C-alpha cells in the first residue's frame, strides 16, 4: 500500500504550515542579527545601544512571542484563521521592515514588539 503524504492532508494544512515556516525563518533571522545590529557602533552601521538596553528589548520580544498567540488564537476563533493569518503575517512583515528603518531606542522597541 502506497501512502501519499501530500494527499492525506488538505491544502489549507500545507498552506498554513508553509506560512508558519516563513514566519519562523523571519523571526529567527531577525533574532540572530538583532543584537549585533543594535549594539554595533554607528560608524559600522549599527545603532550603538548598550547591551543592557538590547537585553531588555529582546526580553520583551521573547515574552511577546509566547503571550500574543493567546490573543491571536482567540481572534482566529472569532474571525477565522484565514483572515487572522493574513493579518498577522502582514503585521509581522510591516514590523520587520519598519524595525530596520528605525534609529532611536524607543522607535525600535515599539516596532519590534
């Protein structure tokens, strides 16, 4: 008996999983370079923040990573997962883009969180 993995699950399953993979790639990509970018000197293209300021910022991002899905799940139950996935990924893409164009600590904190 031949088992076809791609046919055992609906198309929406694969769409949601591929979108999640892209989101995780963006998140870990951001986390891997964020501290270096924020603490780097302004002469080298960084923002020159202190290590403690960057640690605080990243702790907020990590905490939000676990708290915001609770709200997202409740909203998805109410409005539907398709609308919420589109909204969430649009918001994430906008936030990641905007965070790369901010130069003050308050603006970076607001955009990353």
